[in-house]
C-alpha cells in the first residue's frame, strides 16, 4: 500500500490567498497590517528565518518593522524591545525569533508581550483563551495541522486522534484545538507521552496519529493500524539535517501521510500570517 502524500504547500497557498482580500479591506480602512520582528544575536539560521518572514510579509502587503539586538543583549534589552513593539501603533503582531542567546530567559521575556500582538499564540493568556474557546491568536503549528487535515478531507470529527507528545508548543495546544466543538475538530483526542509506556496501544487504535515528540524515528509502522492518517509535527535538527519523528517506512502502512519535508512547515508559516492579519482586524475593529 502506498500512502497519499499530504503536502502542506497547497494548504498554505489556500490560507495565504484567502488573506489577500482581508489585507486589502484593512488597507482600505486605513490600517495597513504590521508584523513586527525581533532577532537577538548573530545566529545565521535565525536571521534567515526572519528575512524569509519579512519578505513574505512585504509580498502579502504587510509592513515589517524590525529590531535586531546584538549577541550580547541583556534580558532588559529584549524586554525593552518587546515593550517598544507593544507600544508601536503600526505593529499589530510581533514575532520574537527563537532561539535566543543563552543569557536570555526567552519564556520570561515572552510573557511581557502584549497577548493581543502574540503572533505565535503561545502567551499564557492565549493558551487560556484556547482552553476556554475564546477568540485570540491560536498556536501556529496546531492550527496548521487542523487546516491540513480539513484540506485533505481527513475525517476528524467523531474519530480517534492520538497525539504523541504533550509539549506546550505542539501536542498540548493541538489536543485542545482538535477537541473543540467545530466541524473540522470535534475529535476523541488521546494524548500520550513518556508517562504512558504502552503508548503504541493508543496509536494503534487511532484513526489519525500526530507525532509531536521531537524524537527522530519514534513512530514506526508497528505502531500504526493500516490505512491510518499520519501527521509528522515533531522534528529534530542535527546541524542542517532535519530528522522527523515519523520513520520513513510508515508510508507503507498509512493511508495518508505528510511528507518528510514540506508538511507542517508551510502550514505553520501560513498560520503565522493568518494570526497577524487577525490581530490587525481585531485592533482595527474589523474582526468577524
Ligand atoms: N514544524 C514546526 O513548525 C514545529 C513547530 C513547533 C514544534 N515543532 C516540533 O514539535 C516537537 C514537539 O515540540 P514541543 O515544544 O511541544 O516539545 P516538547 O515540549 O519537548 O515535548 C515533547 C513531548 O514528547 C514526549 N516524548 C518525548 N520522548 C518520548 C518518548 N520516548 N515516548 C513518549 N513520549 C515522548 C514528551 O513527553 P513528557 O512530557 O513525558 O516528557 C513531551 O510531552 C519538537 O520536535 C518541535 O521541534 C515543530
């Protein structure tokens, strides 16, 4: 059996093209959306990610004010830069590139970000909003996975979804999202982790398995039921080499599966811009 490959690119393209008219409506109302970015230090890969996001912002019609702090920036410097973005009238959403140099307590700094400008949706206030089903920026990778499953018409509502990993950027918010009462969610979600040594018992009975562990090759064919849908969210980098959670051989068992590259990456970036536009709509009083 050969699995259907669920590329994230057409999903991302659909999300981004849907933003076009919304960005135009904001501009027509005199409110050009702005995605502020902050980079701390000289890490080449991080600088590349920020450049790519700033270029995409420009292409979509957003402004992208940028603050670059030096490698030896202090915690106070980062908190001050975040404060500047919080106060800037032309900034609707803010992205602080991770990782930061070791002298920085990234999570402590991020708590000072205005939750209404939190483009990653990971501020404690936004995790609370997610848990309570209140409007606000939703974590980008989980939101992208919901969009991906919907795009490929994978039955989720009323079905068993097993999430491998309960981390705060992926597994935990994803479980909250897919258990919400909505046609593209509404799933029976199980979350497994190191506290569940017999986790394969759970993945084997699921209709959809989402790997969110960050352990290369952890998910193998013997952990799956034939025909299952598999989404690979967890990855680890060794240098520039990307090592996914999902073992390549899972393609032989799955009915549908994300590719090793170009799966949840493109949808995550698309959701970041969706969040930025929605932050702008809320600030401009144009939110649906
Ligand atoms: N593609 C993207 O854009 C994107 C975005 C966000 C995150 N990610 C990736 O998603 C992954 C998860 O991110 P995160 O921040 O949520 O990670 P995290 O906080 O490190 O969480 C990892 C989770 O996996 C579980 N786990 C680890 N080893 C396990 C094992 N051997 N058996 C069972 N469970 C195991 C851990 O269990 P315990 O809780 O018991 O320790 C934990 O719940 C990472 O690889 C990250 O790079 C990708």
